[in-house]
C-alpha cells in the first residue's frame, strides 16, 4: 500500500492549495491520519493480492502492478533514455494512480483532494479482483481491505470529473467512550460499545478514526475490529506474528474508509481479540468521525429533498457491484476465526476442489481444501456441501486452515514450531531465539540447566577432592601400619637372636 505521489513540484501545477497539499504527501502507514491522501494498493494481472501487499482498512483503491513469478510486470520509462518492462510493487501502482488523477484534473482543474477521493470511491471497480474479505457496506458499496473499493477506472473518473461540483465542507467530531478501562485476558475477546447520538456537522461519513490506548506484553497477538451502526465490519489491526513489541498502543489512531457514505449515528462496536497467552488491557477509546452535513451535489442531482440511500447510491452500486462480471461470488466475514465463502453457479465432482472457477484434484501451494456451505439457490435456501480451495495464512507455505497456527510447511526462511498437536506456527529463523524465549518451558529448561551447572559441577568437584583426601589419608595409614609391622618383625628377630646366643 502506498500513497499517491507526483514526481514534480506541486507548486508548479495549476491546482488548488488543498490538492497541492495532497501531492506533497509521501508513503504512510495506518499510524497517522491519511484522510488527505489516496491510499493505493496493488493487484496482479490475474486480479490476486500480490505477495508484497499489506491489507489495510485505509486503502481507498487499487491499480495493477507485478505479482508472482511468471506474471507480467509494469512497462515504463527507465534511466538513460530507455524503457523497462519489469517495474514492480506498490512503487509502480502509486504513479499509475497519480497519472489517472492527473487525467481527472485535466478534465476539471478545480478538483480538491476530497473531490478526488469521492470520485475514486464512486468509480472504482471491484470486478475480477480476488480477495476473501469483500463485503458490502451500509450504502451498498463493495469494499475490501486488500483492494479498497476496487480498481481505479480512468475513463469513468474523467467523465465524472467533467461536471463534478466541489463537495461540501468537511467537519469532524470527537467522541470518547466512558468507563473503558478493562483487562484483556489471554485467548479472549473484549467487546466495547459507543453510542453516537450527536455529531455536529457530520451526517454523511467519509473517514472514521479510532484512537486507542492499549497495553500489551506482545502487541502482535492483538486483533482489533470495528463495526459501524450500519453493520460494516472492518479490521483495524490484524494478528501479526512478527510484532513482539511490549509497548502496546498509546492514543494510536487507526483509520477506516469502509463506512464511506454511511450515517454516523447509532452504536459503534469495538472488538479486541487477544490471541496470545499474555494479559493485555485497554484504558481509552475515542472515535473521530469525518464527513459532511449534506451529501455531495452529485448525489443530490435530482434536486429537492434528500433521496433515500438506495436512490442516492443506486447507480454507484451497479458500477461497484462484483456481480456484473462474475458468475459466482466469493465473500467472507472478515474475522480472525471465521471464513465463509459462497460460490454460486459452480459445482465440482466428489473429491475435486473448486479453485478459480476450475475443478482440481489437489489445491495448489498456499491453499487448503475445505468443506464450505453455500446456497445453490438463494430462494430455495438449499444448503449443500462444496469443497473449495482457500488461501493459507501468509506465513504458511502449506496448511490445513486459514489461521497462522494451521501451518504444515514453511518457506525456506522460516521454521515450523509445533506448539500442540493442533497448533503449528512458521517463525522466521532469525527471530527463533526471541520466539522460544517467550515460552515458559524453554525458560524453565534454561534455568534448570543453569542450576545444574552452578550447583552440580561444584558438588562433583567437592566429592572428588574429598574422596581423594580420604584415599590419601588411608594410604598414609596403610604405610604407617606396614612400617610398624616391619619394625615389630625386626625387633622380634633381634630378640630371638639375642636369646640364642
């Protein structure tokens, strides 16, 4: 994931001050407010999530880039007046996004950075992008942590930009949750709710920011999810096996764009899953809601009273629908412990697995076979069993499930660790020492080994020295006895000789 960048001085462009500020922004992560930029992700030529991509709730849209070995890369200019056909990564995606934005700006130079965000959200296409977490938000838009609202559509953006009217002024309100302090026990989940009844100036959401203060002895064990009043569930922080920090989060802002266009009013629910074996706690939770008091003029083009959500977003929903170009649908509830995939219109024979609309005997590397329920006919609600290939956790080369503890084979730079008969993790070789040091039995073994060295060896030496002293003492006593016996023999012989004479 990268921010849109422009490789020239924004001051030399015929842009408004707001958009110039946008183009000065460099790459960012989820730890600062990204509302003033376009967070862009990558997709491979086949519409898959690239190996280098990072799922994020702030991702707005996607452009094409490189993928796995054998997939095409990006063609662009290169050094020394040449060209290259091997530009890769999000470093290729962000310039593509900037170029598309430039086309929209050429059609309408008055666009602000927020106008550009609204245009991207309304024109992005999720078709042919494969991800397990596609969901429909409260106003009917399809959105994913890996792809945002979909691929940027240059033609649609330019057409929409031509007659675009600047969006209303942005407002924000901050709401703190009362009585938050709670422990987060190991292998448990804490659920907190925050009721939003008033939010001055914000009737239609753009960005949502949750500021959290959480203590954790191993930060990577946490999984944080936020559900909006309209039911849109977003993962603010996924479980991260390599994050062993003990610092936790101190008023840390997590941002989401998944509730774009929704109403902020109602109950917001925060879930904090502690997947580890160490205690955590939450002490503060605050929501910052960004949005407008009225919808953009584009949504009010019919004039008069405010339309319903269905009327307002009907055309966009059709444009943003996954159903338009796919004969079957793959969607999942984005939770750490649930992965349900529905696939319609496609069946495989017994002992075959459904994979990318094909039936294969064995799932490929990085995928596992799972029996999943799907509706063959939504009206008849007939539930049957279908076997399909689902992606493993990114740390696993091969697996039996979607979680990080379902690994059966690791990549060359990692080593498998069997915690129990049903839990096996893949840990990078270079952090194995840190990982093992966290285990109590490893520490106990280490302490026992040290105690053996500290006490056993001196005890052995002491016994050896004492035994040697005893042996020396016994030897000397034996020599003295022999000497005395010989002296007595000599005296007896002398006495005998004297009597004979």
